[in-house]
C-alpha cells in the first residue's frame, strides 16, 4: 500500500514495519475464542500473564541473535520471574534502533488492548466476585472462562481493525508514530461516533506513557488528535467538488468488482487514462484542466506539494505529460465503503499523491546545506545527493462530493503561507534535516536500517547485529 515507507526518512519508518507485523500476529492469535479459552482458564482471566505470553512467544518463534522476541517486546524475565515492561516517557526518545522502535509500537498497542479488555470485563469480574473484583483461588467457572475468552476475542478483533483501518489515514511518505496515532484516532472517530468503551482514550494513554507525542498537537485528546475536516471555503474554484464528481464514475465502475486483477487494471486506467475505453484519466483530469492547473496556489496549500512554476527551484522533474508542469505521482486510488456499529455507512475514495525532489548536499562542520541537484554537473554527480519526498493522502466523501481530509507531509514550509501569486516557497527544513540525519547523517548507525539493500528488512534479519 505504501512502498515509500521502506525508505528510512525517519527512525519510525523501519520500526513501523517491524511493529505492525507483530501486532497483526499477536492480535490474530486472540481473535479465535476456542484457542484463547484454554489459556484464559490457565491464567484466570489475566491475558497479560506469563503463561499466555510464553505460549505466544513459542508459537511465533524466538528471534535469532541479539534481537528480542515478540514476548520480550511486552515484558522481560528478572531473576527468573517474567514481568510486564513498565513504560517510561523517555522510551521513544531513547530508542532509535528499528527493532527497538518496533517493540515500542507493539507494547503500546498491546497496552491499549489490555486496558480495553479490562474495561470490557470489569462488570463480569464484579458479578463473579460479589463486587470485589478479585477472583478466589482455584479454577474459575467454565461459563466465566467462556465469557472472558469471548471478550478477549472481540476486543482483539476490534483493536486489530482499528490498527488496520488507520493505514488509510496515514500520509504516503515519511510516517512516524505520532502520525499513526492521529490516524488511529481519526479513523475511529469517522466510523464510531460514541466511544463508550473508551478505546480511543486507551490508545492515547498507551502512546503518551511511552513519550509518543505527535508534533503540533497542543494536548492529547481525541478531539485534538483527530485530523480536522478540510474547510472548503478556501477552494474558490471548487476543484475538490469537480474531482469528487469525477471520482463518482470510478466508484460506479468498481463498486461491484471482485476480481483483483480487474480492479488493478481498471484503477490503472482511471489514473493514467485509456482512450480506447473513453477514460480521460485522473492524472490528466487533475493536472491539465482542473485542480493544480485551475488553482495551483490552493492545491499547494492543501497538499503541501509544489504545483506552481517554483517547482524548478526544488529540483522537481518536469512531467512528461502534455502540460509539462511539475511531476507528481498518483501513488494509489482506492474505493472504501465502511459500515459502522450503528449501521452508518462511509462511502469514500482515498487518493495518495507524492512528489520527488533530488537535492545536492554540502556538509560543513556537520551541518548540511541543500540545493537542487544539477544534472550533468561534475561537482554534483561526484558529491552527496539525496531524494526528498513529499506526499499527501486525500480522502473524498462521495455522498456529498467533498474533500474530507488532506493528510500531508509537505515539501515546503507551510507555516507562513499566503495566497499571493508571487509568494516565495522554502523547503520544509525540519523534515529535510531529519531525513538527511537518517539517510546520510548521525542517525544512520543508530537506526540500523540497511536502506541501500533491495530488501532491507529481510536483509537485517539475516545478521546478528544491525547492518547499515
């Protein structure tokens, strides 16, 4: 879905692959009540106890060399006794290595899972214990075992769906854990209005306890973490409405398709165009007649990508299309119909855009300076260079033909933007410097991510020590 996540633009990108894979494996184990029931009986309802996690660790396999197993991501053995890890607000800041960052994500999601499970089963335990909440010694009643196992399974299914659904609300490049937390909250708010089981609070607290704080968020709450809805008043020429109307045709053509090859081919036709079938193509529709060509300044403000003539100053290639404007990749186009627990239906199309800059890097006293790469220049060809990407996820509501969210990783600094045609754009220095640190600078060894290998995540698992 997001091939650009394989690029080490942030310490979290490799860790996200590590952590997300383990999260799916862990939660899928709990989604089968018949498997969980026996373990719940053995640990007497405490799903975070040693017996269940030890069984999970055996099932998932021990990792090789010095890398920790899934079980150690959640706890460790001290003096022969296994204990849950105690989170610290410095965990995120102090752990940059990709396996460690992956373990941090696993522990945060598992923490939220356990909290939600305990909230869902608190009434059962009060009934079973006469209000004390403390089970007596000995085996617990088989009916209680079944109910607790069912709740563990249902909770795991809900949490796993939340984790997967959040992918649709992530930016297409340069993902970090703060972005993922915001995606989790936004996706859940969109579908489930009433969070009476406090799922969102459980996730927020689990991330906060480990020091994962999204940038630019004044305080951690479900309201502030959710991405704001796009305000259409600034779109004076109505390109969002025009594009949404074009996308309705995409929905009508693919809504009832089930063959994956047909879906792939027809999606490609809608993006590139297919004159033989009379499909103009989204790329041409957006960048030749509507969208960026119609109002480049508004499109820049929404996406954080460069669509004006200033693209040449950023080292962005010229498009091969007839318009000969800046090159932009429509990375994906996906139709999503979601049904919430109250029967509410979301009809959405998710589009991801990305843009590529090639920059020459001149380092002096450990401080990098960036400028656009000069193709054919002997100096630039011999010196250091890097690819810098921006991206945006656009979420359209097909019911009312609106752009609902624009989740962006901007190429340029968006803090002091104006709507003047002669405005001067500058690089997003914070993103650019972090990417340089991860790919060429001081964080390369700390991350331990073999970004120059064709399959970096597979490559690092072949070694006993991190490779770069």
